[in-house]
C-alpha cells in the first residue's frame, strides 16, 4: 500500500471516529476540562449499530444515555487499579452530562510493539479488578510517559468475572489492529498481537485462544490468515 493511500485511509478512520465523538474540550478557570454529553445523536447512532441480539449475547452493550453515563461514572469513581482514570468534576444525571479532568497524553501507536504491550498490560490490570470495557478502541487509551490512562468507559461493566466477557475486549482490540492496516502481512500482524498478549499475560492470564475463537461477531470480521496469527500468538 502506498504511503498516500495509507494516509487517506487513516484520515478517514479518524474522521469516522470523530463523527461519533460525544466529548469536547473546554477551558474553565484557566484549566482544560472535558465535557461529555451522553444524548448527542452521533453517540446514540454508534451504539444502535452494535445493539443487535447476536452482539448482546457476547457483551451487554447499552444504548440508553443514562445507563451509559452511570457505567462511565461508576468506572471512573470505582476503579482503583494501576491505570489512570480522569477525575469527575461535575455530573448531572438529569441533563446527561459530566465534566471531567482533561488528561494530556497520546493515543497508542498501533504499529509500535512497545505501545501495544503497554495497552495489553493496562487491559489486563482492568480485568484483574473485574471490570471490562466493552469498547477497546485505541482512542480510549492514552499514554502518559510511564503511565497509561483510560478516558472512555461508557460501556464498561463491573460484572466481568467470566472469561468470555473479558475475551470480547481482547478480540475487539485485535479487530481494531486489523482495521488499522487491512493489508497487513500475517507475520507482522502476529508480532503486534503477540505484543498485546504478552502485556496482557503480565497482569492477567484469564483469556486465551479457546475464549477468543468463540467471539463470533468479532472473529468473523478478521481474515482467516490473520486468525492463524492470533492463534499462534495466544498459544
């Protein structure tokens, strides 16, 4: 793939992600904060697309703005692991919005094995606290020097003791890795998935290939040659 075409594709993916964004950065009292509105139509559209019976069987997504807000507030206020989360400044359940701390970091580079290893470590730490994210888009993770942060958790659940629920998070992360470069060679894909999984194993050993292969709504979207790479990395 030419660099020009790759840049066009990446630009399109970022524009698509921006369309579904519900948050905006503002300045109050000389400080940056983030305001998130859970009833923005673009946010509702995003979750309507995933709220189909076959997906719900594997992970219980919610479209309801109040429920999404409650899930995110619960995660930000209850999670107490090694991954940083933003502090909530204000929450209004009647108007469906929160104001939270702005965290200055960078999105993980999906071509960096070091970055992906750190994402795997972070996800494993979250699972160790019996939380699952549901939505493991790379934009939801931030790297801050030696720390990792999660800035979006509106589909999170604290009912995450089952391996199958944790497997959803990992499988979806593997899918985003494929979508970042649909023409990626299997060996290169193996190296990147291996980095994620090695990081994950450093803090959690709950999920392996036996669980991942059963996440049908995600696995069916990944080419067979790359599924072989996933199996190799997780074996």
